[in-house]
């Protein structure tokens, strides 16, 4: 028998497995054929890097049936499509998880997210594939959820060999070609592949699992970073017209260059004034009201910590008292009736000095003003499941937020 070190990669068998994978999962074909294969004797099976290269062990290909190889193709490309490397990096920063052991946990958690519904219907589950049940975990959850539910220990000893590459957990390996290596995809090319796959899934959702359908919806409508968007909105308001307060010679105007010997003052700008309208109707839960107060605290940070520039206005069917944020800890969020945030907009615009930005925190079950307010508007929506709405009328369906408002999902990251 030829020694393992002398074996060459059986590309015919490997590509036959990829073709089989594309036939049984046609919506993944664009991604499968976008991967560039690299022969490597340093990977235990197959692995991917974040640049869409697939590293393949010749020994593994030689001993694995084509049908199982097809499952590995789908598994590895799933890591890249679901951005497990980027998500692992974010989790590592947020939770302070460092080192190879934590990255192995991320690889295992990412495998649990993929493997709970990727096999079947013509795709054989490869031998040794990690499954949530092997860790006594429920199916249908995301990598970030699984990470909170297990630690390395006796149940994960058999998974110590696992190495799906930096494409699965974000940690670069010595055997990877890196960002400057050949045949990697650019960021724009990677985004284009994801979009094509998501387009194929949403076009024919009946042929894709619920996990892939969820992914495709998020790919088309990605979660928006609420606090970053809000910060951008208030910073934009600060640089817009009407946010100047007084002239100052501390920084001469740039127009002085056109008038030799004359120093012109520049307009001194201040952080924007923000009025936060909080929906306190009966359809908003106490938990969401608590979340709203947390968002108000984040808003005060977005305006440089100037709590005197932020006011809070509780509103259900009627606008309540406008509270300055200086007394934010004691703001009574009174309400519980129906919803008509038009009254909240009207009262917010009567606040003196007039706000530069109105932020509305609501579940969306409200009529909206017919005309654009004379200031920037951000609408933060509390998440709602399903198409059913009930505001005392079973046929009631709320209008979508108006086009002139910047709409973000509260709690999305």
C-alpha cells in the first residue's frame, strides 16, 4: 500500500462529491463552486479559511465515501456562509474569550448550529459529526446560544481533533495561506456569493431547512446595530443645519483665507438636543419599557454624556409630561391604553428649545404623522413575532413606519 505521505489528492472523487452536494442542495451551488481547494496534509479532514479556501486532506478523501464527502462540503461552506469566523471574533471581544481552547468551543458550537438540520434528504451525515444531542443540548439554536450552555470536559473529549479552520472560529492556522495568499475571495466577492445563495433560498423556500431560511432572511435584512445607528444619527444631527449655537473666535472660519487681514468667527456647534418618545401603551411589556430606559442611557452617551440635552416623553394614546434626563432614574413610564404616537410627535416638537432629533421607541402599533417633522427622526422597534396584531380590533394592522424615519430594531447587534 502506498504510504499516506505519498498519496496525492483524488480531485476527481472530491469534485464528484461537490457535484453531488450541489445536486441535493442546489441553493448552495454558488457557494460550493466558489471555494478554491488546497491540498494539505496538516488538516485532519477538510477545513476552510475566512478567505474561502478549502483545505483538504488526501488521506481523508481516500477513505471517505463520496456521499459523506458531499456532507462535509456542505458543512464547511456553511461555516463561511453563516459568517462563523466574524461572529466568533465578535463573541471573543464581547466575552473576553481567548486562546485555542475557547476557539475550539466556538468551532463545536458552530458545528452544533449547522449539523442539527443540514443532513438528510440526500445528504449523509459524516462519521463523527458534532450534533447538539451529543452535548445534551436542544436543536435549532445559534452558535452564540450554544456557547453559553457547555464547557470543555468529558463530553467534548472526542471532539478535541476538530479543526474546521479559521472560517469556523476566526483563529488563523499556520497552514493557511492568509490574506495575501492566492485564490482568496475579496470581501465584495464573498458578499456577492452570500447574496446569491440567500436569493436562491428565498426564491424557493420549500427546498431549504428552517435554519437556512432564517439565515437567508437575515442575509437580505441583516440586524442593524441599534446603538451604532443611533449614535450616527445624533452625530449627523450635530453637523446639520440648525445645530449651531453661537459664533466663536477660538477657531477662525475657513472663509478668513479669502479675506487677508480679516479674521472671521466660526459657528460653534453643540451636541444635538434629543427627545425620546417612549411607547407606553398596553401592547408594550414591562421588559421592553426597561429596555427603553437602557436605550435612553445609551442615547445620553451618544451626545457626549450631556444628560441636560436629552428629554423623555412617555406616550400611549396621549402624550404625557416631558421629563429631563437629569432625573432619568425616576421617570414614570405611565400609560397602558391604546397607541397614537402622533400626539407624542406633536408634544415633542413643542418642547423648548426644539429638539434636533426625535427618537421613538415603540412596537409599531400606532398611526404615524402624515408629514415629516422638521428634525431628524429615528424609530426603534421592539421585536414582534408573527404577522398577527391586536390593538382591540382583530382586523387591525398597523402602518409601517414612514419612509422619512430611520428605522432600526432594538436589541439587534
